C-alpha cells in the first residue's frame, strides 16, 4: 500500500511540473487555436505568443471595451436598432451583425413563415378565436397575443364599461328608444344594434307582414270579428286588441249608456214618436217649406247667393276682388306670376326678386347677374325660386322621393346640374335601388354577412341581402327579433343560408325545443328515458320529454314539491321524492311495490282487513294515504312477524345483571386488598 501511495504522489508531482514548465517558443505565437477556446456567441480565438485571447467576429463589437484582449468577453451586433426600422403592428427590430431583420413581439406569430428573418413581415396573434369563446348575446372574440377578450358586435355596446377588454361582458343595443320613434297607433320602438324598428304592441298585429322588422308599419287588432259575436238586434262587433266589444249600428243608439264598450248591450232607434222626425234630424227643418237657420248661409233671398259666398262674385260676370290676383286685364297674367314667363310659351330664367352680388344670396349654383337696372339670380337647370332655392325634382310631385325620416335629403348637384338624394351621415351613401342610406362595401372583400354579396350600384358598392336579413352589412336576421332564442341558457338565433330562414341553435350538445322554446336534452322514444310520467314525443327533427304539470327538467326529473322540500324523504329508507301517477301529486316513492310509512319513515308493505293481515296482535291502521300494520312493542316487520332485539328487558333479567355486576366488582376489590396485605407482611 505504501508503494501505491508513493507512486500516486510521484505522478501528481510530475503532472504539476509539466504544467508549470515554460515553453521554449514563448517569444513567437506558438499557440494554435483549436476552436474550443472562445465559445461565446459571435466570438473567435486569437493566438498571442504561447496563449490566446477572444475577440468578436466581423460585424460584431465588444459589449465592454475594457475587456479587449481578454478571454472573458461578450459580443454584440454592430447595428443598433433605433425602433424606426420595424414599424409594422406588433413587430420588433432584431440586429444581425451589421444589419437587422424584423420579428414578431412576444405572443405574436408570423403571418407567412417563409418571410422569417427578413424585413418584410406581418404579425398576427398567436391565439385563434374558434367561435366558442365569447358565446354571450351580440359578442365576438378578439385575439390579444396569446389570449383573447370579448367585445360587442358592431352596433352594440357594453353594459358595463369597466369590464372593457375582459372575458366577462354583457352587450346591449347602442340605440336607446326615446319614445318619439314609433308614433303610429298601437306601435312600440324596439332597439336593434345602432338602429331600431317598429313593432306592434301586445294584442295587436301587423297590417302587412312583409313590412315586419322595419320602421314603416301599421298595426291592427289581433282579434278578427267574424260576425258571430254581437248577435243582438242592430249591433256590430268592434275589435279591441285581442278582444272585442259590441256597439250599435249607424242611426241606432244604446239603451243603457252605462254599458258602453261592453259585450252586453241593447240598441234602439233614434226616432222616439211615430210620424215625427227624430231630434237628430230637426236641424233639417224647423217649419215646413223653410230651410233651417243652419243652412241660411246658402241663400238670403230667393235666387241670390248668401253674403258668405260674396267673395265668388260681386256683380254678375265679374270675378271677386279676392281672386283678382289671377288677372288684371283679360288675357294677361297678373304681375304676381310674371316671373314664370317673360314671353308667351317660354319659362323665365330669372326670378322676380332682386339679389345682392356682395352677399351672394343665390343658392344651388345660381349667379347674381345684372339685368337692366337690377340684379337677379340666374338659376341652373332644374331649379327655381326667388333665390333658386327650389328644385323641380325634389318636389313631391316629381321624380325624387327622398325619405327624410331615414336621414336622406334632396339636394342639388351643381356639377351634374341635377337633383339627387344625399345622406346626412357622412359615412353613409344613398342606395338608389333600395332608396335609403347605407354603409358601403368593397366588392371582393367579403365584408357582407349571412351569405350576402357586395353589389355595385352607381358609384358605390352595397350589400345585397338575402331573404330574411337586413342591415347595412346584412348582419341582422329579421326573424331573430321575434324568436326569443336567447331567453334560454345556451340558445342563440342563427341564419340558415340554405333554407334562407332564421333558426334557434344551442350549445353544449343541446337541441332547441320549438314547443317549449328552450334548449334541452333529447330523449329516446324506444327507451322512453323520461321520468315522473313524462312521455318522449317528437318535435321537428328531435324528440323531447313532455313533462306533466309540476315537473320540469330535461328528463322531467325535477318536481316542484320535491325541489321546494315540501315533501322530504328519509335518506336511509331507500325512498325517493317523485310524482305518484295515480293522483299526480308528489310523494316519497319506494321500489318493489312498497309504500312509504310517514310515521316510521321506512318503505313497507301495505295491509288490509281481509288479506295480508297483521300478526302478533298488530292492527291495520291508516297512516297518510295507505294502510300499514301498527306493531306492538317488541315486534317489527311488514306484518309485525318478527321479534325485535330492542324490546323491553324483564325485571328478572335486570336483577341478574345487577347481581353479576356487583359480584365482579366485589371480587376485584377483595383481590386487591388481599394483594396489598400480603405484600405488607412480606415486607415486615
């Protein structure tokens, strides 16, 4: 062993001596770089005598110039990013030697991976919305880096602005009904996005169903009089909302005015005595052969018009002074209308009123020109008026019918020298085919919704909506406003492009029950997996459980009285709360034909007085709705046929128990005393 230790020490001494030896080529670069010395990023090895140091590669420079010529260096790119290179959205500049390339910020990725490491890139969010994130009403998913947040669809706004940019939001219509929009009889305003439409109030319906979901509607009573309601003499039926009342026909009046507007009335004639005109017609005459004073204005003396009509003529053959403005001398128009024509058969190009050149008070492109000693507005084609303020085509009697209620105005285009409909809102343009202001679209950009296409009309593109859709981008499904799909959990209204109809769809694997107007689980008609007496019935394309009264749930598994704990069953009895189909009420139900005993809180067989008799002296008594055996003490079972092990103890058994316990106690004490005495004697 000593030999081994000595050998090991000798080897160590030799190794140290070799390490400290001085190379004979120290004055020249005897060191050769092997490529394993400077392994830092963008570094190279430089030999120096019998040693080396690290330096930066071409297009890279030292991070710390004080470490120049050392082995412990760091290198960086020669190029310095100044944040003015990659200015695209969510991009950053990455230096590369004496140049740079663009890359995406954290949580963003390249649109085109082929452009990786170049300067021309585009970035997008890493997160991709799948359409299952923001399922609330009128919501959309907005990717944000490697996450997302929920926002409201176009024309809708947040209920709570504090939750902006989060996932837990609620949306409402931007438009707020002010009560001044739908002023027609029995109408109401319904907001929809950034607009509204008019609908009929409760118990009223549309006169024209094709105008459903628009602003120009008329409403009528839902009730339709069939002629079988008010069958009394001289009566008529008057609809009133979803009901009706009876009234008297023309020339008849109510016997009892207190019953006016009801269904139980009687009618009588206005005439009260035979052979005499009723007071209703007394205004026709007061005395025979003479007109009443009410009509005396027709004539004052025979053959002469009354003074009330003197404005028609003062003397025969001459027009009254009231109408003299029509003509002053025969064959000549009055001076009031001289601006209409200067020579026979030709319209004047000027108005009668003079204009002011300095104020330039002529409109619609007209010029204030000198004519004789005065200046008049020289109107362009299609305009007229003292200041050329009127336009022939904008007159209701002519071509353009701009709907001022919808934000259109009729104005004059001085370039084309013609009138046209323009939109008040600058972002809208007038669709001449549909006759209203709309937002434009770009053909080929697919910015129309619900299968609509962008069609060029005149100088602009407008979305051409499919049947059942409307809105600037056809984003609104008309029938969705009346289907109430969103009143149930997980339901929403969608547009079926193939059938061109609105339909209710559900999430979480549920199907829409058109009978119950809610999203529900489907049932199996073969298995009839409905509960509490419900039947599995088909509705449309699916089958659903049809619950009996006081039960509900997808499979009718919930009972009102059970849910409210009006009926409570003992958990250890094996009974469950459900509906008894015999009397359709809630009770505790047992299996195997047993009934629930409300006193013992157990499931038991019933008894009667003729069969299934009780045993051991028990009586068959009614407990609740059923008969059960009332067992005496010491017995149990459906018929009280079994002896209980929990019965009363006899006095003898109790005495024996006491004697035994006492003997054991005395014996124990005696043994302890003997043991103590024996030990004390032994110690003496």
